[in-house]
């Protein structure tokens, strides 16, 4: 075989089959098709299949997934144009599949119709071997380049997604450290924020939220008090109750947290913003900073509000002793419909009831 006729496959592998491009010949004239298949195999194309029935051509295409389709136009019952129409639904729009029309009809009108139907080239019966192989080689090379470009695009998209994820992780880690700094006077270990995040995630799951949202709440809840970074140390470290003026300053941590987290394109930080600004709102509208009521309060913030209060009540702080879990649960039950969303309280009590039964 002359070197010019050999498949141009020196480029990096792009074909799905390790033996090279897959070629499907659809032609009811099996003698012609078999001759063409043998010619292709001698030229170095190892994966060549002949299919004679035009009515099942779509099945053959789905099974072979060819890199090149050679299609006879004039077949009984269903001609090549009919086959192309059936294949249109099988071939993805973004896929370059070269189609060579094999026909004894060399009329210009037939050529124009075939081109309009998706054909890339023509081979006239009886085919001339060298010209046919050259046409096939050129189309296979084009197909290979297309596949390589698609693989490179997919790899680029993968790297962009990976880099975006890394940037999101880095951004979140920085903010988590800010949250730890904000909580330092109450909890130098950062365990409060982690406990609230875990409790909020369990509660979200108990409410039937989908698992991706549960994980989003877990991560966003870590930042619920990030705004405390802007509250004076003298107020945060005070051993006794805050004065009315001091409490007004402390309440600003919700707005500070909102400003820190505002404007992000990442869902976790968007949710964290909602939680930071709204986790002190109350179901009856008596909370702060905006006096939201009921379902005006974002769901994630309503969930974190319960988890945050429960953890604050059941752990010692410089200004108070720890409550027992039973007393804390009773307080949450008592304030359902006032402080907390009643449905969330119900799920929270159910969750802790199941926990107690598991521990018993």
C-alpha cells in the first residue's frame, strides 16, 4: 500500500477503540460493501463493519458508534436519505461524524440533497480504490482532530472546575478561620461553630432536605457568627449580662456578617450570608436585625437558629452555666411559634427523641 494511502493516525489517541477509527458501511449490495471493507482493512483500518439492512441501520449505529459512516443512497424500502433522517436523533449535535454517500447516481441534484442531509463527501460506484481511500483518510483525520479538540475542551473544563473548587475551598477556609477568631472569646477551640454546623445538618436531614443541601447547610452554618469579628473585645469578653447599649452593639454582628459574606458567586457563601444576617430573627417577627417573621426568614437561618440556641444553652459560657439537655429542649419547645419555626422545632424534638432512644 502506498504510504499516502495509509491512515493518518499519528496524532494523540482520540478514538474510542484502541484499534483505531470504527467504520460502518450500510449497503444492501453486500458484494460491493464487502469489497470496500476488504480494501479498508488492507489499508490499515481494523474496525470495519458491514450492515445490509437499512431498516435496522439506527441499531447498528448505536452498537458500533462509528467514527465514519459510509452509506449507500439507493436501497429498497428505505433509501439512504431515510436512514439519515432516522440517524439524526442518534447523532449528538456537537459531534462531527463524517458521512460518505456511496451511490451510482452522480446527478448534481442528488449531491445537493445529500449534502443538505448531512453528507460530507461522495464515492461513486463502482468506486476507484485510491481516490476512495484518500477521501476516507482525510475525513478520518478531520474526525480525529475533532475528537482531540473535544477531549482538550473537556480537560480544560475539568481543570477550571477543579481550580474553582480549590478557590472556593480556600475562600471558605479563610472565612472559617475568621469565624474562629470571632468566637475566640466564647470558645477558643471553635467547637461551638462545628457543633452548630453538625446539629444544623442533622436537623436539615430530619426535615427531609436533599443531601447536597444538607451538606451546604453544614458548611454555611460554620460562619453564622462571623460578624462577631467586628464587635469590640470588651463587649465579647464581658463576664456578666450586657447593658442595653452593649446589646445594641452586639446585635450588629448580624449586619457585619452579612457585609463580609455579601456578593459571593458561591452557593455556600450565599447561604452563609443568609444565615449570618437572619439567624437571630424570630418566627413572630420580634427578632433582629430586620424584624422578619415566619417564612420571610430563610430556611437555613431558621434551622441554624434552633441549633445555635440549643448549643449555647447546653454549654457553659463566661456569663452563664450550662443547662441540661432536657431543660434546653423544653425551652425550645416552649418558644416554638414565637422564637422558632414550629415545624423545625417538631423535627428537632423528634431528632433528639430518636437520639435518646438510640443511647438507651
